[in-house]
C-alpha cells in the first residue's frame, strides 16, 4: 500500500505522464530512484568527517540497488551563513544546491566535526543557507535525515552536536532518523588515531548503522 510520499511522487509522475503521453505506470517505475546525499561539514577536506560520511553512504547503498548516493565534501569550500538578500555574496553554496534540489533526493546524511561541543561553523552556515529550500515550498519535507559527528575526545560532545543538527533540520519537516540499535542518536566517532578514523571500530560501526537506517527509512517512505 503506497504511503503519502509515494502517492505524492505518483501524482507528480502521473502529471508528467499525462503531458508526455506516457503511461503513469511506466513513469512511476522510472521515478523510483532514491538518492541519498551525504554532506561533510569539516573545513578539512577528506579527513575524518568526510571518511565517516562516505562509510555511511556506502552502507546505505548496500541496502538496496535502487539507492544512489552522492558525497558533498564542504572541506575547502567557502559557505557563508545566511546573509540579507541586498548584500550580494559569492561562495560555493550554489554549486551544491542541485544535489539538494534533485527530484530523486529522498535522504540526507549530515556529518560534522565537534567544535566546542557544537557543530562546526561551516555546518551552521550550511544549515542557515538551507533557508532557501523552505520557502515558498518546504522542499526537504519528508526526506529522511540522519546525522553523524566526529570528536577528538571519546565523550567530546558528539551527541550534543548531532542533536543541534536534528533540531535545525526539524524546521524543514524532515523525517529525522537515528541509526540501528547501538547508534540510536546517529553515528558518534572518535578521532583518536591521528586522523585514521577507520581504526575507531565502534565509531565506524555506528556510521554503518546510520547509513543502513537512513536507507531503510528512505525505502519505507518511498515504496
Ligand atoms: C576549534 C576546534 C574545537 C574542537 N572542539 C572539540 C570538542 O569540543 N570536542 C571534541 O571531541 N573534539 C573537538 N575538536 C576536535 C575535532 O572534533 C576532531 O579533531 C575531528 O576529528 C575533526 O574532524 P575532521 O577530521 O573531519 O576535520 C575540536 C577541534 C577544533 C579545531
């Protein structure tokens, strides 16, 4: 029995089908891709947060062949926080917007390093800029969103940083999900091995549990 999401997607595709003359069933079948975008919000490109997000995405992709993933590493990119429209700014945010506006987008995994028990300022800036996806329409509504964080201390504030991102994303009417049991809040990683996050076995397991759970949520919301 299709749920609200799948009915919504069906109606969208049926509308296109009516215009193009294609049968709605075939359009529906073509439009069942599920895209999960991972966003790493560490200023350090390719470091522990990016590795953890990629591991979560790989676990998500392993759940079902209908799941596509895309990685956005904000490391090395410039993203300013929200700025009044009359002040023209130029940064890299526009280049990442298409992935977030993709009609196939059904899930997002956000990763942040823990900075002073909080998310990074790059992550806060990224979240502020998502304002553009709220009006006139809540474009991220009903997307499954899971979060991970990497701290330099074992108990460095990972869960607090995750919770802050959850709270911000609730403003988009997203479906917040945690990870599979053992990673209830999301994935919590410890950068204790000189940037080789793969040595944090517990943390890596939690990243996989997060990716798996986001994939499961995406499938249950959209089939
Ligand atoms: C400004 C700053 C503040 C930090 N504050 C914390 C903290 O409160 N708790 C913690 O566990 N780690 C803290 N760290 C360590 C980082 O979270 C950790 O090194 C993380 O792996 C960095 O992610 P990255 O490898 O993706 O850059 C801090 C690092 C910086 C640069």
